[in-house]
C-alpha cells in the first residue's frame, strides 16, 4: 500500500509540475513563481521516485568487470552550523546501495550545498582532525538498505576531504554510521572536531540536535 501511495504522490507532483510549466509558458509576469513551483515539484518527485525504486529493486548479480554506475538524480538538502563550529548537512534522501560505484550525484549535491553555504561571506569550518557522523533517518518500513556495510557512504568523506579536513585517512578522520528511527526519510551528516565527540553524542542522546 505504501508503494502505491508513493506512486500516486509522484503522479500528483508531476501533474503540479506540468500545470506550473503551462502557466509559466503563457507569461504575463508569473514566470518566476511558476518556475519555482515547477522546480520544487520535480525535485520532490525525483527524490521520492529514487527512494521508491530502491525499495522495489531486487537483488542483482554483477559481473566481475565492475559495479554499474548509479543514475544521476537531483537531491535537495541544507547546510547549517551548530554551536558555531559543527557543520550539519541534511540530505533529503537515504544513502544508495554500495553495489553501485560511488554515486556522482551524492558528491555533486554535497559540493553544491557547501558552495551555496559559502556565499555571502560565510566561511566553512576546517578541522585538522575531524569526526564524520552519518545518521540516516528512516523506519523499518521505509528503509531501503538493511545493513550498514551495504550502504554507499564512502562518497561522503570523498566529497569533504581537502575542504573540511586534510584527508580521510584513519588519523585525520573518524567515522560513525548511525540510524535514527523516523517516518520521514533523510540523512544527517555532521562534521566536527574529533575532541568534541563526547559533547556531540551527549547532545544527540538528549535530542538536542534535531
């Protein structure tokens, strides 16, 4: 039933996008707001479609020649600073399966979000020794991958190294893979000084991060 509801929502979003495109094409000074409606509906439809596909995708056997490339999709998200020095990246999707090559769209999304945050003079933090925490929000019903070692999380530190911390070697970066039960799917990425690990997990335990 959940899959059918998601497909109906995708159909509705595409209908909204079509309507907005039609109004924008007429002109009359309404192009900008209608294009904003069109873009928002398409972005939501693409993310929902990707999550739904991952739920439906059967197990696949691959030849030894290598892993297939995950198709490019547009993913939304936000960036903010917590406590003045902890960087928080929120992605509106879950991590892809690691049976694919490191997905280009994931690294592209993170790069785009960091570029956007750096506009208007805002400065990204830089850590000589960092802790990277990847916290997926999902439920048993809407999760797409069961095991942590099957998730394509390696694209995340690859997109961040050199920009937020020197490298992703074991002495420059610590990594924690977490999950939070939630009906709303998404992925929270935190980067903070390694020495702040105790304070971070204390605030997470107290529900102060969300």
